[in-house]
C-alpha cells in the first residue's frame, strides 16, 4: 500500500491487481515503450505496459474521496459470472487499507469513460458500489454525456445513477474537499479533469495512462488534443510535484526532481 501525507491531507492507494499488458491499450508500441530507458522494471516489462486496477483515496476534512476507482477493466469486474467475487475482494482491500467502502463520502471521476467501481449491477439496473457516497463529475462531462450518451453498459450505468439522483457536478477550479482542487483540462475528452492536492501532488487522470507518456511524446490514439496533452504533461512535470495516475502500477506515484529527465518513484509505505 502507498500512503502519502501532504499537510492535513492523506493519500492512500488501494490495490486490487496489476499486470503487464499490450502497450496498444495505452496508445503505444513496444518500441516506444522500450525507448524509455527508465521504464523498467517499475513501469514497463519487455515492451509491455505495467498497469494496475486500483483506487486512490484522498482523506481531508473528515471526508474520504475515492478518485477514479478501478476504471477501464469493466469486462473483468462486471462480468456477470464473477462480479460478486471482484466486489467482495475490493471490499476486503478497502477494509485492509482502513477505509471501508461504507466510509467513502465521494467518488470523484476525472471523466466518463468507464464504469469501474463507480457502479455495480443491481438487478436490471445499476447502483453505487460505495453505499454512502455521492458521485462527482465535472459539469462539462455532464454536458458531454447529455449531448452524446455512451452506448452499452457505460451509458446505462451512468443514466441509472443520474436517474437515482446520485451524481453531483463541480466546476473548473472548485475545491472538492479542503486541499483538493479540480482542474478542467479537456484534451483527453471534453469533460476530462486533473486534480491538485495543494502544491504537492497532481492526479493526472488519463492524460498519462502510463508514466511512460511523460517521455514518449504526443499520443494521438489516446487524446482529442495530443499536442495539448504533451505540453500539459511537460509543464506539470517541471513543477517537481508528486504525480499520480489511476492505472499506474505500484507504487502508483512518482516525481521528476528539479525537472530531471528520469523520475523518482514515490516509495510505498
């Protein structure tokens, strides 16, 4: 488990599983992965990306905020034959981290692209996995959802949460809880946001599906505005802050000290 303390804010990483996968899932090729000299062994494995199914919890002001819980593995965690097993295992992982799922107050999403653990099946419909939590998305993401609701289970799950009045929206620059601020970025998709914990850490969302994206250049397969994403990544990299991605493998966080070429992984506690 990785924990990071920044002033009055505690960041806790709840890990379920991680694996090395085809880099095409991150819009990269094996050669691009191998070109990053600092990629192995932490972030890459022989041309494959190392990624994780996990969730980060921000604890501040007496509230627990789960950011982008276990996104982009819907085919696994929502398979009808095994979803109860995955839910039980995730509940155990959260309990082991000292944050039971019923102690989560907010599920904060950087964008709508996956169901993840935002929702689980409830008969023919969907309900929140975290029973006492509100789901928060950017107001721009809500506008984009209303304009072009995603097909299939993603659209059905979020429609069910909207219909049940489980989702609230925030605006660019809003403080979610004390010390945690939203930063609308777009660029990946219209509603995408990053989140900043003071001046010390940034959750990059899907602007960097893998840490390797800080070195591999613009990634057209991943983003609506790949050049804009590349500039944003270089700017936040230069700030020397802790950088966190929702799919990054253990320890799940890194920083570039003094704008160095090679990052330093934040050690797990």
